[in-house]
C-alpha cells in the first residue's frame, strides 16, 4: 500500500553515569579513585534506500529508541556505548521537525544518512575529580539525556517523467501501455488514488521512470480534489507529459475547451511551485481513436501557441506511442550527454595543458668513492 506521509517519534539513548570507585589492593588499603566514565548513548539515523517506495511501514511502528550507554565501572573501566539504530526510508523522503516545521534533511540519494537524534554524553567517573588537595573525591557526573524528537516524513517520488492532466484523461492507461505497471483503470474520475511508477524501456538497455500522478482539478493547489497531497510528486520530475482527453472537448467549441483544459493545469502547477511553469513539458492529445479531427487540432493549436512539442496518441489503442516514448527517452539522454561532453572537454583541456616548473629540485650526485688508508679516495 502506498503512503507518502508519516509521523514518528525518535529517542536517542541516555549517556551512562560515571562511577565512584577506589583502588583496593594488598598493601594499598587507601588507593586513589578509579571510577570509569559512562558510555555514550546510541544515536538515531535515517538512511535512504532505493529498494523502498512507500512509508507504509510507519503506519504501525511509530516509536524508535536507541540503546542507553552503560554505567562506568571500577578499575577505570568505561561503560559500553549504547546501540545506534538506523531507520530506512525511500529515496526522496524529506524529514521535518514536527513541532517547528524545520526541514532537517532531504534524502535524495541512495545510501544518504541523516542524524536525527544524537545520543547523550557519558558522565565522568570520580577519577577526573582528584586534585592534590582532594585525593578521594566521592562524586561522579551523571550521563546527559539523549535527544528526543517528533518527526514528520514526507515522500516525493523520484521520476524522470510525470504524467499530469485532468481526472480520466487516460494517464493510467498510458503508463500501463508503455511500461509493466498495472494501475487500476476504470471509466470514472479519480480512479487513480495514489501515484504509480513504471519503468519504460524504449531502446535496448535504455529506460526511464514515469509517474502516473492522480488527476488534478481546478483549485488543486488550494487542496481541492486530491489536491496538494500529490502535486509534490511532480516537483522532482525532469519532464512533464500533459495529457488532454481530446474526445471530451466540447465539439461546439473545441479550441476554447482545449485552451481551458491546458491553462487550468498550468495555473495549478505554477501556483503550487513557480519553477514548474518553466519545467520542460510536452502536450499530448489522448484518445484519438474516438476524437474528431477538430478536437485533436484544437489541442495541437494550444501546444503551438505555447511552443510545446505535440503528440497525438491513444493509450488504449496503442497509437502514436513509439514517437512519444522515443522523444521522452531521448530528452533524458540529452541531459546526460551535455554533462558528459562538458566533462570530456575539461579532461582534454587539462590533459594537454603545459606543465609549469615552480622551482628546480637540486639533486646531489651520490659519492661512490671509497676512502683509502691514508685518507685519499679510491675509485
């Protein structure tokens, strides 16, 4: 089950108390202090794991506590450190302090680690309090408390392409047609209640990840419909694929209906995150097998007015999908290619850059001559 929000409580371990002890040995009945320090408390860390894609496990387990440090012992023995714990979350999880709302970390890479609660410091034993005038101290420090926090976890899916549009625009049908994902598909709005990820193969060994985001309606950025809850999953996508149900456009005024269908989604995306307005985007007229030429042309005209790449497709009839998938996949490689070209040019420039001599190192010739009996050198 998909869950993209969770609340948990974490508690680091308290530090162990320092020990009050004195050395006792035969012939030394009044030895000095040898109380050991307390061990440090265990800490709590959150680790990003690319093998996870939901926060659902935190629906049942909400409290996590690290181990307490062991108390110090005699003979200057330091207590054992409390055990640390690691909490695994999906890549793309944002960790916030539930009380202040402060963002503690954004775990956007696999294996990234975030310290969320630090263990308490162990108390010092009485050996640290001996002075020349007070050789038998009978006090030791208690360990400090570990940090305790209430955390809010928020998952933003990491996808190369996000499919956006009105409910029932055919987004789930499209992702089922181009990938192995099998979302629920039905002929009514809001069939998709959670985002679905699908891996799309477009050439041999070339893939990209597409996300089917639940349908948006006017006012989604203000919380209408499924609203802001799923708009955040669009933020991390490199490319937006906007689907318009061409067959649902008003046949009396297809141009006006197409313009409204496109502009409403644009306004909601920009209201949620202004940077989404400049995100790379393509516009698709979907369900062309049942749409009229005028309806498809209206979506094409809306794309032309915005300078967007246009595709006429049908997810259900598998029409026009190859050009779309090839274009979406190619854009992913362009980004990698530009970076690769930059690195390659930099390497060549450095490789053939002349070497500059800062100073010459003086090399002393080794003397292999052997001194003779009279002090003269022998060859």
